[in-house]
C-alpha cells in the first residue's frame, strides 16, 4: 500500500491538500516510513505541539532536512532559555524603528517594479515583482549592499530546498547556505569596524544586562532573517497573487475596496501558507490518537494541513475573504511564531494594494507552474501572468 503522504514527491510540492485531508481524517498521527518521521495534521494537535516546546523541542533544528551549520544558533533551532535570550536581543534591535517606518521603502520599490511593467501584456510575477520587492526591501531594512533580486532569491531557494531523490541535503544546497552566510559574515565584520544605522549594527551592539550576541549569532540571526524573510514573503506574495487570479470576485472586491486587503491576507495565510511544515524532536514519549511517539523521534507539524482542518474552519477548502480566520497558523504558533509577521503583513498589504491599483485584472498564463522542491516550504518558482485590459 502506498503511503497517504509522500513528503519527497513533486505532487506534494504542487498540491499537498488532498493528501493532508486523508491524513487528518484517517491518519492524524501518521508514521512515515519513507521519511522516518511522524506527521501531525489536525489543527488542535499542531497548535498544542507548537506551544509545548518542552516536549516538542527545536534544539536539533526546525527544518525537516536541517542545515547543520545553523543548529543551536538561531531562533528556530533553540528552546528557552537560549531562545528567550536570542529573541529578546533580536527584538530589541528590530524594534529600533516603528514597523510602518521600516516598511516604508517597500512602497517605492513596488512602484518602480510596476513602472517596469508598463506596456507589458505578460510578465512573471515572481521574477518581476515579488522577488524584486522582497529582496530589495529586506536588503535595505537589514543594511546589506544591493544584489540582483532574481539571483539572490534563487540562491535562497536553493538554501532551503531538498534533494528529493536523496531525501535530504546535498552539496549544492549546502553551498548556497554557506554563500549567504559568508556574505552576511563579511558585512557583520564591516559593521564591527564601521557602525551604521542599520539592523546588523544594532544587532551587533544591543545588550541586556551586559549580554551581547556573538559574531556567529549575529551572522546566523541575520542570515535567517534574510532567508526566511525573502523565501516566506516572496513565496506568500506569489501564492496570494495565485489565489487572486483563481478567485476573480475576491480580487475585484479588493481592487475596488483596498480596506479589504488585510482580511484577504489573513485568509490567504490560512488557505495557502508558504510555511507548510516544520520539524520538532520529542524529549519524552508522547501518546496521541492511539500511537506512542518515542523520545528522540522527529515530528512534522503540518501547519498547512492544520489551516484546512474542518474542525477549526468550516468549509476549509473555500477561499473566503470575509472569513476572518482567527487563530490560523500561517505564521506558526507558540514561541516559534514568526518574529517578522507584522512586517510581512504590512509589506504585503501596501505593495499588493499598489499592484492591484496598477493591474486590477490578470490571469495565469500557465496553470502548470513549477514549485520549489522543499520539505518545509511551498511556493511557485515562477508565476506567469497575463494582464487583462
């Protein structure tokens, strides 16, 4: 019998939701022999596990196919008290300015990207808009030198991708992460010598009761802020545009009333989050749905599945911008919820309103777009759109 959920398959990359439904209804605590990991798929189970860091630990990493160099040095790969320390110092650096002030340059970047689409009938939303907005915005916010948006996003996608045949990492993927970390490390070193008014400098200098981050912690925190920011935000914007292309009525309502954008973003985060699955490792035996998961076992928390659980959200496979899905897990939950969620929401709101103001009518020119090969994330590699006049 075939497994109901095959983590390392192109079908799951493209559309995991039919398989999620099978898991939720028949195998809510599922042991995947293929991946050697448990999978939790129901909302209540995923939420409870997210909040119980003492049992479901992140100390050995939160990526299903972990990047060993970052383990123990980032927010996603630590538990309290080290996680509390890292998060407190990072937030102190991050909260130097208001979120609205930090997000402000994104609007100008989006406007310039849209100007470059003048007279075009077809374009790639990922390459020509979402990657440009997210890469340029985050480089500016962090204080990093400008880079080609497509090239940097491609390297970031490689860094978080999975070798589906090997069912894990490979040298090319590991090298992509090392390249990004080396780029950040050089800038961290420069800021130690020449401080500036940017995130890297503040992260290097912040302290609480004399405690400061090491160079490795500054490099890894900045690296993951860039990687997670570009991948999650660019991916979510791509999926959001895909949702709006598929649901004309919702798109036209938002175009005519931009005040609907915030609730549409929340529904898209529920309906189609880019952050699909994250890993935990059990610190002790834990029983659920008639199964006993053993201490040391790895467990997938399937956030994408939890957000489609009918027990929490009625008619979960319907995209309804009036739903206002309180409690969705589009940005995770518990102590490991996304630290940049407010910034991501504001950038998406402001830039997608600009996009719809300029391009209110569009459709997908190729329904069979490619999806990144990742055991954690889901996003289109490209999204070719046709502008309707």
